[in-house]
C-alpha cells in the first residue's frame, strides 16, 4: 500500500495579519502556530508530512520547528512559490508517488487528528473531498458599485476549509493542466480539480474551530481554541 502524505503550506507572507513575522510563526503559549498544525498531523494516521516554507526559511523551520519539537513524520521541507497554488505544486512534486494527499493551510492550527483521519477515510471512497461547514450568515453577491445582485439560498452555501484531500494522480493531473492555462484564478485546490477535470468533489463535515488565522482578531479566538492543546 502506497503512503499517504500531508502537504502543509507555510510559505505565505501574512500580509493581512501585518505582523513582524509571517503569521505561521506567531506564538501561542510559547509555541509557533505551525507547531500546533504539524502536531495534529503527527498524531494522525498520515504517513508523511511535506512542509512548504518561504524562500530561505528551510533551515529556520527545520531547526525551530521540526527538530525542536522532534516531529518524526516530516519527510521534506521545501521552498514554496509566489502564489498558494505554486506552493501546492512544489509540495506535490516532492510528495512523489503516494496514494492520497491532504493539502492543509499551515495557518489553520486548530484542526484535530480526528478530522484528519475522517478526511483520509472519505478520500479513499470519494477521490476528491474538502472540509467545510455551513455558512452562518446570509451571503450576498454584489457588483462593482456595491449593489446587491443576488442572495443565494443559504442552505446551499458552505464555507470551505482545509484539509482538502485527493487521490494523488488525480490532483497531479489537475495541477499540471492548470499550469498550461492562462490567467490562473483559483483560490483553493478543489477549484483546480473542479475546473480542470470532470471529477466530482465532495464536502466533508469540518469544524467551526478550524479557522484560518488571517487577521489579528483571528489570533484572539485561536488562543482560546488552543488552550488545552499540549
Ligand atoms: N501560502 C503558501 N504560499 C503562498 C501563499 C500562501 O504556502 N505563496 C500558505 C500560507 O502560508 C497559509 C495558506 O497558504 O498557510 C493560506 O494562505 P493565506 O491565508 O492567504 O496566507 P498568506 O498568503 O500568508 O496571507 P496574506 O494573503 O494575508 O498575505
Ligand atoms: Mg495569501
């Protein structure tokens, strides 16, 4: 049986957070956010972890995160790219021949090993699945002037989280095709599969605590959520 791999993305700059360091290195209870993210995967059924980091941050990440906390599943630490999809592709290339791959935002440190295991279970059946939760607010579609043009039925809307899990050859095929197109405009991995292949993507129940740390107020709640993690 081929191995399962998690690609953890930590090559972003954290512009919207506006901190001195990239948000994945901000500390909660003396440990970087990235520690909590990796820990969940380390304790899950995933076989290997590929860490995608910013240019020149490989050494720092190895010393301050991988070695410092003695993680055993990290197989590669590689440099990411300009956009998130470039970083994903770098991760996919080093993941090599594996059965399934879970792609996760390093900036979502509150996921549980249970959620990872459930996603892994689902992808074996569905080939492409993403984690998400029902939208709580009413969503409006607006035009460039701010005028409301549509109010989609709320019960059909889901917020999309990560992990996003795929059959490895399927996601590789989708990404390879993506890079042959012009004007790439994708915001998650599922969208690459949805637009490049005729493959159905399924949603798995996520967790409202599995938020992405994006702006400073997110850090306040993440601190609470991480309170009981060792
Ligand atoms: N990411 C990445 N490579 C990029 C851009 C983003 O690996 N070129 C990662 C981030 O590190 C993060 C995840 O993708 O874990 C989600 O991206 P986002 O929340 O947008 O993070 P940043 O790009 O760092 O933040 P911002 O957009 O505010 O600059
Ligand atoms: Mg970004």
